[in-house]
C-alpha cells in the first residue's frame, strides 16, 4: 500500500475544517492597500490632531505671554474695558483648557476637535421643532409677554444641552424603556398639537391689535393666508396621526401598514415623519403675523439647530478667540484716550503720568492677539476637517468589511482611539497605530463592550489574507492577549454567548500555529465548547435519580437563544430612539424606474452594508472541533494534550450521530457531523506513538462504527460526498490496526458501501468524485491487508464484478496503486475463490503491470511488484508466456536485481520493496527453475548477500506512520533471503 498517498490524502481531508466569511476587498490598490484599510483614516486623524496640537501650542504661548508680558508687564496701561478684559478672559479660557487636559473626559467635553459637531438626526430635529412650536404657541396666547415666551424655550433648552454635554447617560438611567418608547412614539404628535393650537388660534383672534401696528392691506393678506395654513396643518396632522397609530403593536394595524408600505415600512415611516417635521418647522416661521416675529422665529430655529448640533465647546471657544482678536487687531488702537502714540518707536506716552512703562506695548499686544487668532483659526479648521471624517469612516467600514451598526461603532471607536493616541506624547514621534493594535488593546481591556468590539475586529482582520499571518504571529507572541482570548472563550454566562462565539472564530485561526504547552488550559476550555447546547438526557433509571440527571444535563434551547440574540435591542442612550431602530441597508423601492435605481445607488453608497445573519456554521461545538482540528495539525504535542483531556474523544464521537431532539436544526446537525468527522479524520491520521494511542481510543468506542454506518445509510452518496469521503478516511486510518480491521469487516454494511463509493463512477466526474473514489479505494485496500475474511467479503459482493473493475483501474494513474494493492491481497488471501473469468482478467493486465515495473520507482514499484508476484503464483503459465512473448524475460530479471541493489536503505514510504522483489523471484523460480540461471547471470547471489547484511527491522512492517511501523509481516526478510538462496543453489 502506498503509505505516502495515504498521508497526503489525510492531509487533504483534514485541511478543510475552517469557517471563513467572504469579505469584499479593494483589489485595485494592491496588497499594501488591502493589508491596511485604515491607512487613509489614520493619516487623516494624524493631520487633524497635528492641527489641534499646533493650536494648543499657540494657546499655551498666548497664556504665558498674557500672564508674563501683558498682565505682568503692562497691567496699568492696558485698556480696562478691552485689552485687559480680553487678556484676562483668554487667560482663564486657556487655563481651563490646559488644566482640563489632565482629565480626559473633561477635555473631551470642553476642548476637543473630535466630536465638535454632531449630526442633527431624528432626535435633534424633533427637539428643534418642539421648542419652536412652544415659542410660537406662547407668542399667540401671550402676545404682550413675547419676550417671556422667547426666554422660556431657551431655558427649557438648557437641560437638554447640559444633559448632552455633561451627562448623556442620565436620561438612560432615570427614564425606563417604556417611558422612552412613549416619548419616541408621541413626541411628533405633541409637536403637531402645538402647531394646530397656534394656527387655529388665529381664526379666533380679533386682529384688531394688529391693525394698530400694521397696514390694513397686510392684515388682510395675513387673514387670507390663515385658511391655507390651517388646511396644511390638517393634512400634516392626519399624516402624523396615522404614522403614530401605525407604530402601535396591534395585529390588524400592523397588517394594514404592511400592505400600504410594503417590506420597507420602517424606512418609509421614518422618511415621512422626517418630512413632516421639516414641513412643521417651515410652517412655524410663517405663523407669526409680524415680519420681525417671523425673523426672530427663524433665528431661533437656526440657533436651536446650532446648539443641538454642537458636540462640545470647541467651536464657541474658537469663535470667541477669533472675535476677540479681530476686535483689537483691526482698529489697532492700544493706547488710552489721554495717551500719545509714537508710531516710530511703537510707544504709548501717558500725558498724565509720563513715567508709566509702555515700551513695546503695541508689538506685545499684536503678538498676543496674533497667537490667539491663529489658535482660533486652527481650531476651526480642525473642527471643520473632523466634521468630514465621516466620509473616511464610511469608506473604512465598507472596504474593511465592518457591517451593520456594530461596524459603524467599531470604526468610531478606532477613530477615537487613533485621535487620542496622536494627541499624546511627542508631536513628531512615530506612533504605531493600526486596527490590529486597537483590536488587541481592546481585547485586553476590562470592559465587556470593548472586548466584544476588539474580538470582532480581530475576526474581520483574520479573514483578510494579507493581514492574517502578522496578526496570528502577534497573537501567539502576546501572552496577555492570548490569556484574554482564552478567558473570553471560557465564559459560560448566557449573556456572553456572542463574545464567546467570536472568540471561538478567532481561535480557529490562531490555533493553526499554537503550541498548547505555551498556553495552559486551552484544551479544557475548548472541550467545554463541545458541551454547549446539551439538553437534558434520560439516564439509566437504575443508576441515576431525576435530580442528578437535571444537574448533569441542564436544559438549554439553542434556537431560543439565537432568536433572543437577534431580537436584542442595544440601548443607545437616546430618549427618542426605540426598538424600531433598524440596521438594515437602506432602500427605497423595488420598482425598476431609473429614478428609484439612481436613488437606490446613492443610498447604497452612503450606507453601511447590512450585517450578515448568523449561519449554521456559527455554533460553538462546531467551532470548538475546528479549533481542535487546527491544533492537531499544528504540533504533535498538541495531540498529546488532546489525548489527555478527560472525556474529549467521546464528546467528539458523540457528534457523529444525528440527534432526534430539537437542540439543533437539521442543517446545524449536519455541520456538527461534518466537523466531528473532520476532527476524527485528523486525529486518526496522526503519526507516531500518540497516533497509535488516539486510534485505539477512537476505535474502542462502542458507538463509533454504528454512527459511521448510520451516516452511510442516511446520507446519499450524491448529496453528501464530503461526509462519505470523511467516513472512508476514518475507516482507512483505523484499518491500520488488525483488531480494528476485523471489527470493521464484521459489519455487513461498511465494505459494500465502500465498494459502492469506489467502483461507481460519479456522473459529473468532478474532483470531489475522484477524491471520494480514491479514499474509498484506500480504505478497501487497508481492510484487505492481512485479512482473509475482508477479502472474501469483497470478492463475494454480487453487485460488482470486482476483479474486472479493479483490472480496469490499473490503466488509470490515479487509482493504479490502490487497485494493484487490492488485487494483490485478493490473490494472496482469496486465491481459491477466484473464478476462471477472474484469472482471465488478471492475464489481460499482465503486460501493463510488467511494463510499468520496468520504469516505476519507489512505492509504485513496491506495489506493482507485489501484484506481479501474486499473478505469477496464480497463473504461472500466463506469466511465463508474457515474459517470452514480450521478449522481456532477461530485462525483467535484471530490473528486479537492479532494484534490489538500488534499495539497500529502507524507506518509510515503501519499507517492503525488497521483500516484494524477493517474493517475485521465489515465485518465478518455484514455478520454473530455469529462472535461477537468469538471476545468477545478473549476479543475484551478490545482491542477496548485501540484503542479508543490510536487513533492517523496519522492513518487517508494511506501513510506517511517522517513525512507527504498523502491520508487521509474518515472515521476516532474512527468511526470504535464505529461501531465495536455496532456489538459486538448485540450479
């Protein structure tokens, strides 16, 4: 048997245990661009941070200049109402900025370019329209107290602004979810209610007061405008009311809304509500009868939009700096009213007190205001640039594979991380900032949210071929990160299911290069993954009590947990945001008009791709077995640890059975069966002493063969080629042990099913078909070795003309060695059962076999020589006739002797080649002693002496897996040498 082929096939079979997610990458930028999708965003952040740090430096200089030079040198000559006041205000402003840098949260609150602007959003739009409607309502009902009405909304806005700046989480803590949903649901209707009251109040207004201050024509014009406003308000009210009712969770209403708005009802509802709020905001400007009141209302709306859009005080502070500096730089008048200014000497002379020092006052103030102006401009530029960072963040989310709402959050966190890193340390010092480092630092944090984002970023980066090797090497080199990953993998709380799932996905990748001895406890943690989802099982009523069964097998419904995970709502802290928030990709209509297509393309460009739903591969036991598969393929010491793990092998074998309970769906059960078969195929193909131990532990499991048989019976060979191939591979690997061969042969299903897979060509003749046939043939060849019963079972299978099928495969390169090995063992162990037609089939391939022997090498030469040896024994006359007719008698004998001399050193890939040659020579000379003279002419005696001197213990085995020999032969090599010498001596 070609053991090299067996090993290669085992490597091919077990190499497919990876779970990957396809990620679209930007192939136009080369490998460097694909390897660093965050490169553009990181460079942008560095530029913005540099601008802000230069502004900070100017601010520090201005603070020092004001305190030392101006307030310290010219305190009595500065204008008390401008220069002195401005310098003092700027000193306090800069002092607040500098000392707040010691507290990161305070600095981000007051003085930080990042987050200076915030998107208005749905919440901000409702807040602005609400306060404006309150303002207009108070003007209509309390006309004489308009200023009071104008001030009240501003006072009402203060808590909103303070809550947004100082404590954005207070609302989330103080207001429960039902109340937040109620606010989100009814706030648009409240806005419309104030609008209705304001408009319809005009119909009852006498308008007499307006005639006092307005011409009659304008009053009449306004009176004519009121009905139109009322009609618009009625339409707007009906639309908002219907949309509000549609959000109520009543079945009939839900069905009607679904019929009206289709599958995009959430999107359409949000779009229509936004348009209604915009229309209400515009109408509020035209409700006041006086022009100046409309202007004030418009200014109020604009101011409210600006206040709500501010993320911190950086923009107002920058505006204050620029305004204060320009107020004094433009007039350039730094002397008091009673001072005389000397332009040549830049000197202010005090006429009342000539001794007052004013030298260089003007240049000092110019330098001071220049630094303040530069600082304000730099802050403004940084804030404006930072506002457009959403373009690069969106680009990173799309190119980097960050999907859905969590992807947006990951990019935002990385952006904040990079900005903070560039704001620390030396300005020009090189900083190693990347998504990879951010993910690893997040993984090492103590915050579950950051750990989840870190592990998900690592999972995304590991799907990219250019970055995978570097990430894996850094993970293996970082003990702290590895410990954090293992801790995440070992969490068992139900709320940690998601983070544990992604930790398992990441572990699948790094397990390919991990040595378990460097990270203690890995096998135990991974073994615990295989326990996930085990439902309560009925134990032996004579050995287990009911309470013991419940403690041993806690009930866990995986399907329910997955549904709960998908329905989970992430609390964002916004009072107006509810469960109806959607992360699905935005689309407008399924119609095929060019307008909708263009709109769809625009929305797709500005939106983040929808997050992929969980697949059947995303189950912890399957991922755990993939981790073990990769660990076993990485290092043989890992196999030792797998073997030591208590109860691990039975757990793996348990997943080879299709379960009748509802723990997993049918598709998930197939994934689990496939994963367990891949892992068992890997473990049973391990070389060395540990391989023997693992195969023994697997083969002695009482349910293994029964489970494998059920797979062969349950799954069709056409629809489950991968499963059949793995089952055949496991049987092939186990068959290297004699006891396992006998146990497999006793089953009435296995050998016929393997013959079906090997002898029945697939209709498509794909690579999968060829591979399945090859592995099944290898399994049959291993089962036929040194086992008479198995050979008889194969030969007596009535559905196939076994010998004819095998002789036909001799002409196919891919199956030649397998077919030749099977034919040799059939001839060796079941020769009396061969019929005349079978012997004829053997004679038909004799010339092909002999010609192949003349040019074959290595394992192929060993197998073909063994076959020709048995053919010469089964049909000696045909063998001799073929040598004579082909005029290759002397050539064939010389080839055998030369091959004997060429293989004095035994090889693990073909340890029995010299034995096969000697058996061939013995069979030839036993049939016809005249062959002895041919061998003597080729100096066979000398070759035998060399073989006798160089005989090795390794040549007493048929197969080697690593450095361990298997299937020991019954007759040692020296015995064959002695027998050959006796036959040579007869002649």
